[in-house]
């Protein structure tokens, strides 16, 4: 069985849109493309090298695929060679051909097709970017690991890692380091359901009871 890892750059408010440059993805009027470049340091490069150190295939949404396909085939370095050689599974509803070598379209019921891929023998499936694809896989519990670089930025709007409709779930932190520029590099695994508790008094005060009644009216 194959594992699915999300490797993502995110801000403190969860935005993951256009980390690499202003022209990468300006959809929705996004004005902060390239927010990763200035805080980048060697430790983050080492973190990304570790992500791609073992054999992998890429699992991408169509937008991220187009960004990658316009870049990586024209670069000559070790990571480019790995990306070009890897199989690229692309979730797409477009009839346009996938020109980048070793690309395979996933159409129709994408989560079901990805679940089938997971059952096959093969290398780890790594998702980069692809916020829409991530949302669909989160709803089906198909993601096995999150390797996040969390940047000390708040952008207010943009495509998010955990968007509207995300299924509530607990995560377990299994590794964490901090870059010289304050970027938290953390690995999380799914950890079951969200558990809740309470710090309220066992016997609520009259003021608390009244407050709760007011909250019920507002929630109605």
C-alpha cells in the first residue's frame, strides 16, 4: 500500500497560494505571490531534499501541474531530474493533453481513483500545491502525513491548506524544527477524532447559566 504525503508551504493563517512567485497563481486577485522567497534558508532546502530523498510519484491538481510543467522540464539540477523522471498523476477535468513526460490523467471520481492508487504497489505519492485536490482527499481520509513549512506571515486571503468543508480531525506532531528565519518545519500524522473537554465549574454559577441562555438565543 502506498502512502500519501502533503508537502506544503503555508502561512500562519493557512494560505498556500503562489508561494514561488508573483506570476505563479494570481487568481482571485491574490497579490502576495512569492512570499516564500525572502525567508528561505538552507535548512528549508535540506528539509525539501529529505522529502524527495526516497523514490516518489507526484500527485497534483491541474493548476499546480501546469505551473510545474512550465518550469521543471527546463531546469537542470538533481531535483528537476527527479521530478521529470517521476510519474505525475494529475487530477483534471480538462480534455487538454498532459505534455510533461510520464504524466497520467485522473478523471471522474478523483478520490476513488486515488484510493485505488494507494492500494497498488509503488513509491510514496507526494502532493505539492494542489489545494483543491487536497480538500477532496481530506474529506475521504486519504492523506497519511503532512510535512509543512509554516511561515511567520498572515496574508488574509488566498487558497488555503484547510479550506471550507474540511472534516474536523486531530493531528499528532512527530517532528518539528525552526529555521533561522522563524519558519516552523513540522511533520504531522492523522490522530483520530477531535477530543473535547471543559474547564467550566462543575456547578455553573447563575451568571454562567444566564450567559449560556443568551448564547443559545444567538445560535438559534
